[in-house]
C-alpha cells in the first residue's frame, strides 16, 4: 500500500492510496463491474473506483481530523461544510487516478447511513446527481457493511461465512457474515462503542483527539498490568459489550490521583485501559468462532487498526486454528474503497436505489430498508 499525502492550506489532509498489487492496474475485461464509491458519513470525504468488488483502481481520502482536534471531537456543522468543499475534488481525483471517466463506470455507490446526517447528505446528493446526470444505477451502502467488506479487498480469496468483529467510533458489533450482505448480529455494545471509549479515555488522560491512535502509541511505553480495570461480562448476552464501567474506573483512578496529589503515568493508564478493551474484544470474537464453528475471523472499523488488538488476535487465532483477516490500517478507518467493495455484491444481487434515496443517520446493520429503495427503472 503506497500513500501520497498532502496537507492543504485549510489543514485538511489529502491522501491518494495505491495498492502495490499490479493486477489492479491491468486494463479491465468484458463483464467487469466498475463502481464509483463515495463516503462522507463522518469527518473523511472519500471517493474510490473499485473493480469487481476487490480491485481498488483509486482510493482518495480527504481527512478533516486536524480541523476537529482543537474541539476535542468531530463538530458536525464543520464536517458538513468541509464535505461540500471537498467532495467534487475527491471524485475528480478518484476518476483521474483510476484513469476512467464517469462514462466508464457501471454504477455509483454511496454510504447512506449510519452517520452524521449533514455529512451523509453531501455524499448522497453527489451520488444522486451523478446517477441522474449520467443515467447510472445508484446503490446505497450501509457504512458498517462497508467496513466489513474492506476485508475482501486485500484477501481476494475470502468468502463468507466468517465471523467479523466490527469496532469503530460509533459501533461495536460481533457478526456472523452468512453471505455477502447477509449478517446475523450476535453481540453489540450496551453503551459506549469501543472507539468512543478510546476517545473518551484519551481525553480524560490528556492525550486529546483522536484518542484511539494516541492511546495505541502511548500504551507502547506503558505497563498493561499497572492497573487492573474491569472487563464487563453481560449475564444474559455473552457476546454483548459494555465499556462505560471501564471508562468510569479510569476516571475514578484519575480523580483519586488528583485528590492525593499524585502524578499518574499516562502510558500506564493507556496500556492498562487498552489491555482491558482488547482482551474483551478478542475473547468474545474467539469464543464466537468456536461456538459457531467458524474457522475464519475478520476485523473491521477504526479500532481494528489497534496494534495490540491485531497482535492478540493473531496469537489467539493461530492457537485455535482460525484464519485471521485484517485490513491494512488505512482500510480500517473510513474510506470509500470499502463502500465500493460492499456495493459490488449488492449490484450483483440486482439492488438498485431510486433517486428518492435519503440519508438515514441511525440505519441499523442488516436493516432491510434497501427493500423500499430497491426497485429502480434503470
Ligand atoms: O471506523 P472509523 O474510522 O469511524 C467510524 O465509523 O466511527 O473509527 C474511528 C474510531 C475512533 O474512535 C478512533 O479513536 C478509533 O476508531 N481508532 C482507534 C485506532 N485508530 C482509530 N482505536 C484504537 N486504536 C487505534 N489505533
Ligand atoms: Zn467508520
């Protein structure tokens, strides 16, 4: 994976990501399906051109993270306005990098939920405009289905069924991927998402936003056994997660130290907190593979780029005879290539959205909402 990075005048980071895979640069053949995909659900404006669900011809990400850092989190209004400024440039760059025009694409795909409504609407409007102007089929993609599908890009042989641990800023799900686009949710968080817990704890210990990568880095210098933080078990739902108790335990330790005038080691708190999260995530995922008789485990979402989680799962999978799939870190966090991958399998099933497609900020995973959009005259 080769990443060209450029910091623009407004602080937005523009990235063009290229696969090292030479096959991706080969010219297409008859029957290929080339999809232009768009993602704008949070603070990344992204566009990509993906062939046959697994070959990324271009992958452009315009990241606003630096703009939101001073506020300690994503400011929805700023995010929407930046998406409006950046979206056309991202789409143009994605087409140019792939060496195609809008006439060459077979469909346009876009994340239509879940996410920030104002942010989603920018991508949805752009995709609808292209679909209408160029008379191309339109496909709405669930953001989390996109994250799961990131695994198909670098693992050309990966096919369902498999277990997937989806851990992002807004979601923590353990799912059985029964088939392309078909999921059984077997566990989810009762309160904070895993990424949200990383972000909140990072803020509390003074590491700032975005918390996940900062805790990941700080933890490398710390002792994971310095503090013993709780790992919640939920009695009636063994695959569900809960991170709010853990977050409160970290806050208590910080307050206690303050009252006693003691200096806490940021690195030790980060390492101990991370250990508690990662052990729960890995424990649930491995148990699910065993119980459901699956010998393949994939991970997805921003938290899936966590070094410690990847190392622990690699070890546990090897021990238990499970094949472990994890996207490169840049495909774990938000991008449009994953949306193009998910869209391909929908396209093949004949799913087509109408121009009445709308952003759905709280779209549940596995929701059959696409049924209502799924008929189009195109
Ligand atoms: O998937 P994503 O990019 O956006 C959402 O769909 O939410 O995930 C972002 C989340 C943030 O909470 C961020 O702190 C977390 O993923 N994250 C990490 C790491 N990199 C990003 N968490 C732990 N370790 C990391 N290395
Ligand atoms: Zn995401």
